[in-house]
C-alpha cells in the first residue's frame, strides 16, 4: 500500500469527501485504498465480518458514473455494525442462532446512508446478542484492538471502532444501550455519539429498541473526528414517522456564543468506583481546554448516579436476560462463552416478578425526572467514559488506587446516561501509561445532541485522533 493511499484512508471523513468533490480522487480510487487497508489489517483485527472487494469495486464504479454526484456522503466508504439491517449483508449479531441471516430490507438509518450516497464496505463484528463490553463470539471469534492486538476494542460496537481507528472505514454506525458506541470509541481512540433515542431512527436494529430499550438504546455514529460524527448525525437524523419514540426535530447547529452560556459540571469519578490516574488527567485536561475557550467549568457530581446505575442493572442485565430467554431455550450449547458470562451475571440476582417489573418501569420515569432536575444548574457534564483503558481479552477485574474494580462496575460511567436517555459524545484526549487512548465523555440534556457535539468539537480540536501504530504500513 502506497504512503499516499495510507494517508488518504486515515484522513477525516470530511476531508475524504472534499477530495471526492474536488475531483482529486475518484470513488473507485478511494474505495481501492480502503480495500487495500482492509486486506492488510482485517486478518489481524477481525473487525469486518462481511466484506466482498468485488462488490465494493462494482458499487464504486457505479458511483463514479453518476452525474452529478448525489447526496452529502457521495462515495464515502463506511461500515455498519452487524446488528443493524443492511440488505444483502450478514445480520447475525454474533450468534450461531442467527447464522447466515441476511436481510432483504435496510434499517431506516441504512436506507438513509444509501440515499446520502455512502459506499457500504461491509458489516462489523459484535459480541453475541450485544450483551458484552468485549467483542467476541463463536461465529467469527474475537476482534482485536489496533493499539494492541492482545486487547479488546470494547463492545458491543467493537468491530466498528477497530475498523474506523485503523483506517479500514471512514466512519459508520454502532448502537448503544449501556455504552456500546462510547466505550469502544474510548478504547480505540476515536469519536462517537450516543444520541437521544429516536433522533436517529432505530427501526431495523436487532434486537429491536422496544420496551425499556426504547429509552436505553440508540443507534449512534462513530468516526475519527467530532466533525465526522456531526456530519453523520446531521445527515442520518430526523423523525421516522413510523417509530413511536422518534421526535419531530431538525438538526440545529449551536453557535459558540450559545454554547458558552451553558455551565459545565465536571467530575473525575463517581465517589464509588475509582478511575486510573491517567483518566483523571484526561478529564482535567479537557476541562482546562474548555475554560480557556471561555466556558464556565466547575466541579459538580450529580447525587443520583448510583440510583441510575442500579436501575440500569435491572433494565439491561435482568430484563435483557428475560428478553432473550425464549429465543435461547433449548439451544444453550450454541451460545458463546461471552453470552453465557452475561447470563451468569444476570442469574446472580433473583428474577424480577410482575410487580417488580412494573415498579422498575415507573422508577425509570421518576429517576429521570430527578436527574434532570439535578442538571438544571449544569446542563452539560464532563466525566470519564470508563475506569480503565482498553483491557486484555478476557480480563474482568482491575486494581486502581488499591481498590478492586469489577468488570461491569468499571463501565458504569456510560450506563447512567442510557437510563437518562441523554446524548453523550466521546472524544479521545489522554493516554494510559501503556500508551493506550483514553476518551472523555460530554453529556447534554435529552434532545440537545447538538450541544454535546458542539462542545465535544472544541475538545477534539485541542486533542483529537491519532492513528494506532498498525495503521501505517
């Protein structure tokens, strides 16, 4: 692979699009550069699970023949998590129970990708049924982190994050019910947004975002810069009239003056589960950049975080296990170790009875109201994404400041905001002592996704994406 082609695939999506529009590169040339990067690195990373170079080349030639080019994303090579229906591509969500499943119709958001002119490269790996922060399954095996092949790129959108970080894809789509676009972005040094549920339509996602998952779950854009993430959000968002929770909202850019009027509350940890010293440094570095940019950034930690976390556990872990029970009954031998691990975690608590389910559902609205009231003074929050950077395959416990930290506890920093249905953006800021990326999280009130993106863009300008070593030949 030439140095010029390698430089091209690692450019932000917005710059790749500028090259396409100016005629400095054709769609076929851009596609070929990504194909070469995929062929070189995907055998190591195992990020893309359904890829056909001939199909990509044929699509690229069709795009080059279009006059004039169509759509805001014309010719941009993208990938899609394999839990989001993409017609003609595998839609197996990492499970032998769905082996060979190929949808005939696109999810709403994928149809919008195509309408905007995006060139779909393929679909990406995920843990079985999306119920893990590590991407591994019996269908395709484990996905590796491009910063260190012995580590995971996170989950459940780990295949997507690894592909984007290493230049296999210019950007794409993941999904998030407990941190699944944010923790992988943090682990691989890219950007992402968990939007307010419904602002990007979720119809066509497997499992469907229904019941409690209509609040917890969202399809979210992932890319190497916040500008790229904002482009995808702006292009793919908008009401789906056939999705009950999809709001009739248009994208509205926020000016710097508007953003500066919003006080930002910052906290390094939740007072219960510690974070690494480098994580604290990353949060403080981002806070300093925002202060220098004219923002009022003050210490503030919402008092309701632990209640939100306990509710997330009931809704995601316990209700999630109940949700899958009919589908897996009698097929346990086909389940991957990582999903059996999730089931064992869920089984550690007594099953919820009907009364408890109703109470949990009511508690969801009550706690959201309390949390939003706490955010009246600080409508934007700045905090960690996780207690730890990218972890080794199979690693499930850590010691931080002399304290033991368990697997799901380390990821609590994303889980609160799924219960809150709040938009949360992730930006790479720091490095661990091993040189691994560390992201920070910027959270806004529900439906103010543009606020989270606008403030995240300022942090991104100061720090931003760096390619992992393997991305270069």
